[in-house]
């Protein structure tokens, strides 16, 4: 059985083995959301690649972590776009920069990708300027091209800030239309969808039907989201989604900050609600690791990323959303040899 076969028909939410999900590709080694990053993620063992989706001014679904473009492209150095700099309210906070919804796809195509965290990943800056911005359709095509009879590569697309980044464009409708155009509307196809916003997932479920793409309800770390991971909240999620996506911290650490021992209560409760659990985001640098997995005091130095993956797998998670797919793939391979 292939690693992703169990996602074909609802409610087949329990996987035969955990899966590796390349978060924005393999951004530990290449600038995020670039063709090189996705290709490398697949080469390093990812069965799913995870693009973030925003919307251009002319309604095209493009791939960026956030609508604001200055962190991950060279737009700051482009004088022809200087007058597009503006301030917008994003999640209740003022954000100044350049936003994808203010640019047509043709304009976005002129931008070049740069490393988003150069202070932590300086080696990736060697690739600055070498890759452009992709559309969701191009990422889906990449996954299909790399799929074989023995190994299906799928896309786990995250819809970013569907309320504010889409301006007056209905993201759920645009995504539904695009998946229909691409022939990617069935549960066993090449695309899964995820979002922190339950409303957009419900709209997508209504538009794409019960046999439509599998969906993942992402869960914030804030107290407001705590209800989502109660037994009642998980049962509610199971009416429209097949998995939840809590943070590594929610799964790995108890409320007092100590590592969880044995099985994770959250994972166990999710499984009882017929939901798989995909955790975000595994990153190898000390800056992102819990204290007990850091090695030394340098934020950009490599900590015990393999140990983090091993601990999450021991707690029963079904998928690891990771910046370095090689670490997750190694930990899963180790797990399989001991079963």
C-alpha cells in the first residue's frame, strides 16, 4: 500500500504509516516556495508538498507564504513598484509593504524569490534571484510530473488569510473553480486543502462536495483556538475535514512546558474523532526548537531536529510538516524498522 492511499476515501483518516510533508518545499536548503525547493523536498522524501496560496489582483492563485511580498522577493529593490508600497490591516495589526493582491500575475512574474530568513539560513542566499513566483497550478503540475505508479506526490495547499488577502475576491470560489479546471476535485486526487479559517474550509466542502479533496483544519496556538481541540470541537471539525494541524508545541509540550510522555492526549482524541494529525512546523535551527532539543546557544545552529521528529512520531502523529524533509524521512524510516 502506498503512503497516501488511505487518504483516498473518507473517512480513511488513519494512515498506514506517517507521511513527510515538505513545508513550502524544503526551505531549510532552498528559498521557500520555489521550484527548486519543491523538487528538493520530493528528492528528500516528501510525499506531500505544502504551498501557501494568496491571490493576485487579476484573481490568479499564486504561491507565497503571505500576501506581503518584501520578505521573500526582491520587490524592495524594484523602483518601478515603489509607489505600490502601502499599509494594510492584517489580522488586526498594521502591516506596511507590497501586497500580492495589488499586482497582476504578469507583474508578479517579474519578481525574483529571495531567502526569507537570511540571518538563520545564510547559505540559501546563494540562490537569491534565481527563481520566480509560481502559481498553484504550476505546483500541482510539478507534483503530478514527479508522481509514479509506486509513489504519488500530492499537494497540501494552505489558503492564507482568506478574509483580508483576497480583498473582494472570493477565495473559496476561486479555489473551487481552479481545482475543477485542473481536474483535482476528488478525494484521491493530487490536492488536499488546509486553512486556519473553518469558514473557508466549510465553503470549500459545500462547493466541492463530500467526495471532494481531503481537508485539514489548522489550529492556532492562541487560547481562542483551544476549543477546537476539545472532544466536542474535534467532532465538529470531523464534519467537514479529515485531519487537524496543531503546532508542534501543542502536541509535544504539556501546558507547563514539559515534554509530553507516552501518548499525546490531543492525538488520541483526534484519532477517536476519525481525524489524522499533521503537526507544524518542524525546523532544525535552535531558534525554533523547544529548549530540551536545542544544541548550544546559537539561534541559527542546528539542534536535535531528528530527536524532535522521533518524539512526535512516538506521540502518534500521522504527518510531519517540516522545513527539512530529510530529517522527518529518516525518523519515519527508523520507526518502520522497529515495528
